[in-house]
């Protein structure tokens, strides 16, 4: 079974390698070609290399889909095996000596990693199937698919690795892939973000160092078994949380570059397939990238449970980010962006669950969210394809035009908002219950929630109360933005964007069916939680959550119903660029992830300027001064009769070396 | 095998290389002598790697680097020698002194600070 897991990691990687190979090195069947696909490069190259124009259209799709499909199957087998026979299995495939603490290449499989690995594979498979239909005409489909494959392999490495150093390698490759996926459209922005938030990854790495050196091993098993002193645990986990938080910020700022281009603006000539391909890219970001941070925390959760200060910090960060991101999602005018910000908000839910000590609830939410958010992103792609624009104000009335997408996405929005019997209802409810326990029980002085280590070890009471309030507010806002997006997309009058060219009149089956298939887990996944006592709904949080959802969604409906042709977010103020209304602040997501990285850029620029000045005045001056002095000193030698003879120079050089060596030996 | 044998061989090789670099007049032979010196270094790297039982085999890895760089270097060196021979019909290193620095060129530091003074000086002789 360990072998199966290892193969599941390696397969998408091989797929990525095959996808990135130069066209001439691939067999003919795997090349893009034919009249419809294969741009100037692929088609012609293949003909040149092989002397015949025969190339199947399905080639790139096979390279993209097959490895991920097999991986999905393998992870399913692994997950079923773990389900029937629970317990952690681990095996070390190789030990890499480093001189101090060695690290090992190995696989660690337990219920947590098997479930998350299966979820990752499913999402990746859906993205690959979907984009192979969508981007069939795009000559960059091959590299896109290869990057998604690489992303999948890296994520599986993070999930299944038995060692923190190897996990970090996967984490970095994910960051690189996300940078490259953005680079598909905006290379410079991607590079900038990559450089700036590298600092966060350094913090993450140092967190791993602290934990690994403290335990004397980097293996997950060893770290979990080791009894850390509280100070070590707090230092290590705080660094990890810093890395996680910076990755999430990067993620959100990246996703704002996933904004689909406005078809009305003059610089966008033709809204091509890339417009609707963006949800796929945003999806792989959202689910995999954000989930990776939550997963890492859950993986070594016992260590976090020893560090109450870290849990408090995590809780406060979660509270702020979930509410802020939900508010930002409320006013976005781009369907992809609504979903992107909603993802940040949902990751806040998971982090809140972790902070409250409820690991199972957080992972439950992670899995449910993976299902319904994939559905929503891919459904958004279908909608964008039919409308030809990514903006909410260009949509509307699509209920009858695309029934499959409508019903699937309705389930997805319901799950996101937490409407009963959809999966999101159960998972959000479990988190609400856990946070409520943490808040109330601490105040009452009794034992803390579910699986935190010992009394008095969990999140600080005030933070728990803060998180609880933020959660309830976020649930309401989530209901509001879900209702807004749902109503604006599918109800009201059909609007047409001037200049928007629909990519296809109807949704191709290969795009429609992944969406419909994802509706099933979105609907029924919640019932799996009923088997566990920790995840079962409890009356108080359930009622509170339901009331908040109803309030949020109801408010959105009331405002929308007054004039279905307008955006319900108008009550927050008009979208004026220069004026700082509530709406503009929210639309730019508090300037954190909006259009530019100015908030991050300025300090970095200042620091760089300081470093450059110091370099010029101190370091460079010393170096140049030394060089000039030496030049003067050697002047007479260079201009003697032997000038110009390199051998004379080398003789001088060697004589100098000999003198220095002699001096070292004699005077030491 | 005791480490002194490869060490002595390496020292001898290196000395031969140094002699060649200093005394040979044919540029090709100078290049070959440089290769001898590099070979001596490689021998040392590998020998001491084995002697210290380095678990990471840093010496071997470094030797591979050296070999790769030496290959690149000899390619460049031969190309330069070939071009020099084509233009000048000689590759005698004693005869190739075009890049010699003259006294007035040596005043470049001064000329950067006072361009017109240096120009006047250069015209004077």
C-alpha cells in the first residue's frame, strides 16, 4: 500500500515531465495537432519532426488526464484500505544523511492523509478533464496541463510525505507552480509575488528546523511522538503559522490576478478560451494551495496542541481573514473573484476549527469544501463560456438555458452557504460547535473541547469568543454573497454584454459532467460526518448558524428583489474609484490582495534602497579601493621589460602564493 | 592504500603542470599543463574524500564539477588558440603581447577624474 501511495505521487510528476517535453521528443500520437488544436508551434514541429501530419487531437489530453486518473484510483484504494483497517502506516524508502539530523524520503499514510490525497486527486482530475475540453483550441493547453499535473504531484507529496523536509520540498514546488500558472498571463506580477513572499517560506522552513532539531528527527512519526517543551513547540508552530499565513496572503493576491479580463475594455481584443480557463487555474490554487496550509497544521496537530499561544494567534488570524474575505467576496463584480475570496474565507473556517482544537471538524470542512468549491469554480467556467464574460453584471437568467449547470451550482452555493442537508451545513456546524465549546467551556472553567491535549492548553478564552462572533458574522455574510452570486447568475432578465463573444453556444459535455458529478459529494458528503460523535450537529450552534444564514441570504434576496436588474451590493455604495467608500475598500480586499501589491512593495523597496546604498558606499567602495591600491602597487611590475608576457605574471603570482604559504607555516 | 601515495602523485603532477605553464612557449602545451594541474587537484579531491570517509562525498561531487568546468575551459582555450593562430600564424605566448599595458594607459584612474588633463598628457609624448 505504501508502494501504491508512492506511485500515486510519482505518476502526475511523470505526466508533467511528459507534458513539458519539447514537441519533437514525443511520439506522434501524444502531440497536439490537427486543424483545431496545436498552434503554430506544436502542429508544425510535429510535422517537421515526423514527416507526416497525422496527430490525434486527444494526445495532450491523454497525457494530462491518464496519470491523474490512475493516481485517483490508487489513492481511492489506499483510502479504502485505511478505512477498513485504521492506523498509521509508514515506510522509509531512503535516508538522506546531512551531517546532523538526517531526513528520510518516505511515505506516511493514515486516515487524514489518505482522505486528503483522494480529495486532491479528484479535484485535479476534474480540472484536467474540464480544461482538456476547454482549452483544446488553446496552444498553451499542454503547458497548462503539465503545470496542473506538477501541482498535483507536489500537493500529493505534501500530503503523503513521511518527512517534514520532503514536505517542505513539495510546499515549495506548489509555490513555484502557482507562480508559473499566474505567469501564464502575467509573468512580472508572478515573479514579484514569488520573490516577496519567499520570506514566508523561510519562516516555514525555520519552523520545520525548530521542530526537527528539537525532536532529533524530521520524520512525521518522530515529531508526533516527541514530547516538546512548551517554548519549543510555540516557537516552531508560530513560525509554521507565519509561513501558512503568508502563503494565504500570496494566494489571495495571486487570485486577484486571475480576474477575467473585462470584455468591454479596449486592450482585450478577443475574449478567448483563456477567459473561461481562469476558473480552472484559480481552482487548483484555491483548493490545493490553501488546503495545504490547513493540512500541515492538522498533520502535526499534537504539537500545536502543546502551544496554546500559537492556537490563539491562529484563531485571531482565522477570525480576521474569514470575515474580511467574506466581505470582499460580497462586493466583487467578477464571478471567479467571488469564489476566490470565498475560498480564503472558508480556509479561515478551517483554521478556526483547528484553533479551537477540533481537528476532525477542520478536516471535514476541508474535504466538503474541496468538493463544493471545485463544483462552483468549474460551474463558473461553464457559465463564463456561455456568456463570454466573467462579470456578474453580464450574466442573469441562465436558469433555463443551462439546467444541469444551474442545478449543480445551486447545490454548490447551498453547500457553501450552509443550507441544511448539503455538505457545508454539517461541516460548518461542526466547527461552530467546537468553537462554541472552546469559548463557553473556558469561560465556565471546565475541560476544553474535543481533542486538545490537557486542561488549560487550548486557545485563550477571549480569542475563542472573538472567533465565535467572527464565525457567526461570516456565516451571515457567506449566505449573503452566495445568494447574490446565485441570483445574479441564474435569475432575472438575460443580459448580454456588448462585445462579448460566447466561446460556445452550449456547454460541452466534458465540461458539464465533471460539474454534475461533483454535485453528488457536495450533497451527500455531510452525512458521513453523522457517524462521528465529534461531527454530529448540536442544537445551539445549528440554530444560531441557520438564523445567520437566513438573515444574510434573506437580506441579499430582499435587496435583489427590489430591482433584479441591478447588483444587490449597490447598497454598500457605488463603485467609485477615487472615493474611499465602504464598497471600494471591500472590492480591493482592504488593499491586501487587490490589484497591486503596494502595501508589500513599499517596505521592500525601502529596504532594497537601503541595502543598495550600503552596498555601494561600504562594500563596493572597499572592494574597489582594494583593487585600485593593488593596481598602483603592481604598476612598476607590469611595465617592466617583461610586460605583456602572461608567464611572467603567473610566475609573480606563484611566487606570491609561495611567500604567503611560507609565512603561514613559519609564523603560525 | 595510504593517502600519502595519491598525495605525492598529485603533488608531482601539479609541479609538472606548474613547470609547463611557466616554461612552455606553445599555447597548446600551456593549456595541456593547466589540465595536468586540474587533474592533480581532482586526484587530491577523490583521494581525501575516500580517506576521510565523507558520508556526503563532497570531494567526489566537487571533482565532477571540476571535470565539467575543465572541459568547458579547454574548449574555450583551444578555440582562442586556433583563432590566434589563424590571425597571427603563431601561438608562441612570448610573442603575443598585444594586451600589454603601456605607461600612459596606466593613468586611467587619473584620466577618469581629470579627462582634459589626461588627454593633454597623452598627446604630449
